């Protein structure tokens, strides 16, 4: 979903373009989306067949967020 939503330089795509991209992806015979873009739920849920819910522990989540933040602060 991030690849569909963000342009270079962390610029957001307009909603109409974003929705069009999600429509194109979900019209394919097979597709996988990750992320939680609530505004695209009406598009995604029309064609979803299976949901995989990943629920990492709180400590793992905090560790990854902290490590990613530190790494990004240097890059």
C-alpha cells in the first residue's frame, strides 16, 4: 500500500489516483496488500478472499519502531 500511496520525496498521491491504483491491483487474479489505509477498505473488501492478521508482541513492535527511527535519523 505504501508503494501505491507515496511518490518520491514522501509526497502523497491524490486520493483519486490512489484509489485507481488500488482498483487496478485488486482487479488482478491474485494480489496481496499490506498496510492499513482505511479509506481504501470499500475497494479492497469487495474482492478480498483471505485475511492474514500478524500480531507481534508489544516489545517486538517497540524494538522495531525504535530501531527504524534511529536508522532513519542517520540516513
